[in-house]
């Protein structure tokens, strides 16, 4: 029964949690920080759009790392599995930040951001 439960946890993590919760949240948070709007609906829309455009590459990388990692982690005792998960998560976060953390802004986006950050509302 233990291995069946571990397989269920791996399947949930890889097919539900990461693609449906983690990535949309990641891209939405990225839009909150780097976006050009104050509207939360725009953050979510733009974040989910960017996720949708990158989903094949992101999900493939996620399955390559978290599939085997989850298989190992969910079969370990809890006092070992949590430090292991944190270590893998550290490297995963570094990878995602390296591949998706950059900002590809156009001149129009830069001017919108300057207007957003200016106190008076006119372009800086």
C-alpha cells in the first residue's frame, strides 16, 4: 500500500499541483513584480498567457526533475524527505528564475512602467 500511495502523490504533484497551481501562480507573481498595470485581473491574464505560451517547455522540464525527485522523496521517511524536497526546490527555483526570470520588455512597456511608477502620472 505504501508504494501505491507514493505513486498517487507523485501523480498529483506532477499532473495537478505543478501545472495547474504552481506555474500559473509563478507567472502571476512575476507579472505583479514586472507588469505594467495596477489591475490584478491584468496580472492574472498576462501571467496565464505567458504560462500558456511556455507550457510545453516548462512542463517537460518539470516532469524531468519533479517526477524522479518525487519518486525518491515520497518513499523516504519524513525527516529526510523534507530536507531533500527543499534542496531540489532550491535548484528548481534557480532553474526557473534563470530561464523565465528575465524581462523581455519593449520600449512601449518601459514607458508604461515609468508612467506607472511616477508619482504624478506623467512619463518620467
